[in-house]
C-alpha cells in the first residue's frame, strides 16, 4: 500500500503544477488580448545563428538595415500562433486531469 505521505506529496506536486499552468494560461491570455488589439512594435536587438551575429549596437536596426517591412506583423502572427499552441497544451493537461479525477 502506498503511504499517506507519498500520496500527499503527489497531490501537492500536481496542485503546484496546476497553479503554475493556470498562472501561465492567464498571462498568455493577457498577452494574446494585447497583441490582437494591434499597434504592437517589436525590437530585435540581437540576431544570431551559426556563423553570423547582428547586434543593434553595431549600428542601425534590423528592419531598417535590411529593408524588412512588416516585421512587426510577422512576429505578432508567429507569437499569436505559439500562444494558441501553448494554451491548447495547458487545456489538454487540465482535460486529462479532469478525467482522471472524474470531474465532469
């Protein structure tokens, strides 16, 4: 038989995870709402990948230096997609726990 202490530890761990995910979900929802309202500007200070580094302090800004128009809307679209994906993962977690606990 599993000890009472082990059961309590497992329940506490699940509750802690649930609280963190709930807070994350709320934060993602707030960011999503603000992004959807528009007028969002993003600043890229550094761009790095294998063999290349661009830093804003070297002069200029990425979208001005390279003539990339619409960078803000591209980043906004990608960020909204990732927020939706993460929120869906959190919803799935709670759905699974809901079934495990027999809550409907």
